[in-house]
């Protein structure tokens, strides 16, 4: 079924949702975006996603062409118009039409696009068996280059690491920062468990401040599990008892092998399974 797309203030048919070849979003990856879930017709953590979008936009001197409350209402209208019950929203703001030069300040109005569609999840089997990953050789963007906290339309850094993963027949790659510490996966945050303590790298290590990461930290603390945000090395990943990733699309997924080293007993561990279950209940609005 053809979708209704929100484009510049109104819903249009998918076939009419077009942007110019001179848009700097296309010419230079100049823009920002968010990926948001819909569970049971409810947009998940919308306020927090909107807050992150405005933060990303501010960091690159891009004006979101709507107020926060207008944007919330536009997202909800798009979800409703497409009858999405369990799905995924892509919200993006591009710099708009400019010249072939770099100057972003002569671009016409920034453009706002909202797509609400069904989600492509990893197959259930991957959650049960756990996923294999590799360490990428592509270094995560330096914070003084493109800050990884900005969810920009320029995802080449992540795509290069994803290519390495796919070349090695695994779905994800772990990225390290310029100092050699774990930053994140190409589209997910990293967690490990060792001796009963949960560790995750801080945003300063070069990761996006993941919405799912924040919720999983809270859910773990509710279970009286200790969570420590600290820099992790590749060694820490190799010797941990459990390893999992978090993200809007993946939710919580266990990692059972990295660079040929088996994690724990080669199956998703008990903490991973508990947090996956708790996150599922939380996302579906059920009482824990
Ligand atoms: N890191 C990167 C690079 C991402 O693109 C994402 C989102 N897909 C995440 C981490 C996870 O963030 P969130 O839980 O907010 O989806």
C-alpha cells in the first residue's frame, strides 16, 4: 500500500513526496534525522526523540522549520494517516535547496520529512541464538570532526564499518574511537556484563546517546543491577561474560561472538535475556 508522507507541513502521496537534486541533504548529507518506534499505535519516547533532533540540528546550525509541539502533532498525524500500529518512523530535516557550493546559509528553507512504515526487524532466531560481530577497522568519527552525538544524514562513517561487517558475513561491526576505546556499533549502543556488573561506554567515547541505552540502564538499575558507564577496550569485549547491543530497531540483542572469540557459553546470557524481556514489556506499555 502506498504511504502518506509528511512533507513541508502536509501529508502527500508517496509518489508526490519528492525533493530537489539541489537539496544539500542529498548533495552533502547536510541534515539530521531520528528513527522512532511505534508500539501499539503509541509513538515511543517521542518527546525524547524530538529533543535529540533539536539538539542535532542546533549543533549543525540547522533550523527545524516547526515548533516542538507542531512536530509532535505532525508525527502523530503521519502515524494515524498510515494506520501504523507497530512500526517505525523516520523523521528528517534537510538543509534545503542550495547551490552546488558548500555554503549552507544560502540554502532555501530547510525541509521536514516524516515517513511512518512497517519495521524491518532482525529475525526472531537471531535473538534466540545471538548475533556474531566483528571489530571494524574504520575508526568512529573524531568528536571534533562530526560529533557522534549528532544524528546527521551523513552516515558514511557507519556505512563503511557496516560494509566490513557484511564482507565478513556478520550483521554488525563494533566501532572504536581514535583512542582505541569502544564507541558503539554501526547503529546500536554497546553493553557488556562482567562479574555481575554491567558496563556501557559513555557518550564521550564517540557514541550517540541512545534512547534505548538510557532506558535499559534504568531498567537494569530497577533490578538492582549495577551499571557503570566507562571506557571499554577490545580486551574487555573479548573476555566479558555477556555482550549485547541496544537500539530503536534492534531493541536488546545478544552478541555471542566477536572476532572469532566466543562470549560466555556462546548463547545470550541471563542478564541480556532479562533486559530484553523488561524492555519489551516497557515498550509495549505493560507494567513490569
Ligand atoms: N548509535 C547509532 C550510530 C545509531 O544510529 C543508533 C540509532 N539507530 C543508536 C546508536 C541507538 O540509539 P537509539 O537507541 O536512540 O535508537
